[in-house]
């Protein structure tokens, strides 16, 4: 902060970014759930592929 041309102090700005942090947490939860679904579906595909390979032999 200035008083004319002389420095007279400091300015501290505090911002509440709670909403932004909550948004990021929501994205992290979504990604975690998506990865879990991917693991389950990948395992199902592998099982189906193995059972299909076993019946064709």
C-alpha cells in the first residue's frame, strides 16, 4: 500500500475457495468410481473371453 509515493504497509487478500475444493473432490470421487467400474468390467470381459476360448477348443 502506498501513501502518495511512500510504502505504508501491506495488503493481504484472503479468498474462500471452499467451493472450488469441493468441486475438485467431486471430480476425484468420480474418477475413483470410474476406475473401479473399469476394473470390474475389464475382469468380466477377461472371464467371458476365457470361457469363450474354452468352449471353442
